[in-house]
C-alpha cells in the first residue's frame, strides 16, 4: 500500500530558480490568486496522466506570463493574445505534444478574441484554459471585456455602463456556438465543491487532448483579490454571489464521446515538399566536399551593423545562404528601425555545425561595422580573439580593442572605384572569405549567381567579391 | 466528529497567509500564525491535532507547495524509510504545529512539508 500524500506536484520545480530575486519558494501571484489553484490542478493532471514530459505550456501576456518559472515542462511565451496561434503551430509540428493555451480575460477575450475564435473554429487539438476574473489584474485593475455592469475598475471608476462599454462578453457561450469545439465548460474556483468540479473539468480537457478529440475550452471564474480590493475569502464569496450570476456555470458543449479521434499526422506538411515550396530545389548543388577547404573550428556568430541601405541585412542573408550550402546550420535575424534607408540596422547571423538554440548574437566572433556608431556600439561585445571588419573609408576612428583581429577595409572606396558604391557589402564578404576559414570562395562564387539574377549585376558583384577576397588574403598573411 | 487520522504540514516559507485554507478547513484545525515568515506574511499553522486528512486545504491553497497533507499519518509514519541509514524506520511527530518529526533510525529531524525528498515504502 502506498502512502497517500497530497502535496506539491512533480509537475512543478522544487524551487523556482528562474524567478528573479531572492524569493525562489513562492509564486509571484498575489495571496489568494486563483492562478496558483489552477496551476496545481493542471500540474496534477499532467503527472497523473504521465504526459508532463510532452507538455508545451503556452503562457500569455498577463499575470501568468511567468508560468515557466514553476512548471517543469516545455513553455513558450506568446505575444499578447496569440497563444492559440502559437499553440496551433506547436501542435501541428509536434502532434504528440500536449499543448495547453493558458490565457486570461484581457488576453483571450480582448486582444486575442480573433485568435481564439479561429483556433476554436478550426478545431485545433489543444486545451485552452481561460481564466476569467473580470478585470485586468497585471496592469493594475482596468476594465476587461468580462467586467460586470456596474463593476468599478480603475478605468470605470463609476462602474461599467451599458451605454459606454456594453455587456460583459461570455466566451464559453460564444465558443460553444461553434461547430468544431468538442468540450466547453465554465467552472469556478470558489469553494471546496466548485474547486472539485474545476479539477474534474481540467482533467477532462487534458484527457480529451490525449485522446486526440479536438478543441477543449475551460473557462475558469477565478479570484483577483488585489484587483477587486478584497481579501481572498471575500473574493471567493464574490464569485459565488455575483460573478457567477453573470457567468452561469455548466457544460456548454460536450461531444467528445461522439467524435472520432483526429488524425493529426495529416496536418503536417510533408517535409520533402518544403525545398520546392521555398524555391530551393532549383538551387540544389553537388559539392565535392573533400575538396572544400572549409572546416570551421568554431561556430561563427556574426553581427553586421550599419546604416539602412548599405546592404547590412542582405549581407547577413547571403552568409546564411552560403552557410546552408556548406552544410551548416544557419540562422539570420534582422533588427532595424522603421526607415528603409538612413536608419540604423543590424543583423545577427549564426553558422553552426550543431543545432542553433537561439538566433540572437550577443557576443559576436566577427563584427562587421559599416559605420562609426555601429563600431562604437558593438566593439565591446566582440569575443576575445574575435575579428572586427570595418569600413575604413566611412569610419574615421580605429577600434580601441587590442585583443581582437583588426581588419580595416576601404570597402566603400573600392566599390565606388568599381562604379557602384552599393557593392561594398560584397567587398566585405570577399574579405571575410579571404581571411577566415568558414567561407569557401568556391561556394560563394557559386551562390552569388543565385542571388544576382541579372547578368550585369552579377558581373560587378563577382569582381567586387574577387577584390575583397584578394584583400582578405593579403590581410591574413 | 470525523476521525483525526491525517496530518497537515504547512511550509511556512511558501505560505502567503491568504487565509483560504483556514476558511476552507471543514474541521477548523488551521489558523494564521502570529509570527511572520521571511517574506513578511503571517503563514497558516496547524492547531496540532484534529486533521482528518481530507485534503480540502490542499486544493484550497493557491501555492503549489505550501500545504502537504498526509491522508493517513499512522500508515505514513510506519512506512518511512531513513535515507541516511537506508533502513526502514519510523517517524515520530515532535512538533505538529510546525510539521516536524524525528526519524527513529538516525534521530535526525525531518521537515514533513519536504515530502518530495523523503522516501516511503510502497
């Protein structure tokens, strides 16, 4: 006989090391907040059903944005209201995962109203927990779409009125009116009995997903003692007496027993079709890999920075294109202002022999600086022994660091002499291929024709690349 | 009166003193302490006797690990395995209010709310 203990579920971490500050023992929720109770029910169900390993918890914007501090499971933090869209992507890519979209009323019913309706209408195989406390808790108690008529919030100081703000929105009823959802229930966290009912609903919602039944939606009337300006027991009383009057509890739809399990594998795009879809098929090249000189000893993290219009982002894309054909894992991520030309722009490129975890480059091995502010801004970030390639025809200062490879290149001048200042980024590409061991000039010369389809552009770019290559080789000697 | 066969242990550092368990307890054996924990809350405390092991307080509590309920303490204390000496042992409650017990085999103090690091015979 095993010892029966009710206590912290294995679905939670022992201590919350991800939580900043000294308090690693408690959740960040206010005393008496319903989030913790619902978290416990979800964690318990996942452990009981032995699916905690496969869980991907999509946390929203709201108080529960930090749910990943607590759940010992996969987590993605989605943009405001977009949890159902992210959950759709995760579930389609990983059909065996248990995807939970956990959203508050501001997130789901206001900014994310569109996303949830369409995810529900498509009948995505996911479980949605909609925590309805009739207020925006995280931002300080503003009116939510679910705020009751007459309820005072910081943005409805005299109470919500019909004339001004309309009726509170009833999401469970709306979702239940759609064809696809298989299970819609509204529960509350107010007393022993209702918490028990909520626990059953949580388990049913997750069970439905394990059995591939489709879309389950559980609306949970939950407390917000801080936003409501009440004690925790008073909050539970207010749910029972007032909130539930406006949001009647009950099962609004349950056809889970009548539907056949979904064939989720058919949702996947066949991977062999992907190269054709993104136009890579005609670019397929056979390389004599033995003859290739590239053998990058370290994974390259490259940051390219300059003005918009200098080809900063394009240079990054080309590096990624080349890396792909060198059989490396690549990532490219741009960062730029709203201006098409003249603003500052930079991009992060990773070339790696292994899977890339994050595309962000915080400490580049190579910094390509195409203007002075970029050099000054990012010089300090370069790793010891890294390289700084900079356009000496535009930058009138030298890098201050002595522990890096200093590679000044009059790229814009060379480009101008060739007749087109816009090829300066290709000159810099050539220099990189010349001094480094991670770009094979032969590969670059075969990739450039794929980028520059027009013959006259290709010619000048090939010349610019050759110039840069020679310069790079000189500099590396 | 229901049979007092359970044991509730509050981890005072995880408790935020919201009072929900105190209100929920059907046999009224929890109260808020007069003292504070390191986070500045007055945590819930067991009266020291009378817990039936029903688990209502566990589901009432919003903190994942603040409340631990041994549904049948008599069974649990006999099933305890001392990890220091790796032998079957027995627990004796030394401070029911604070949720402390003593291992018979090694004599060390056991914090009952740390149940995830304790072993019990299957």
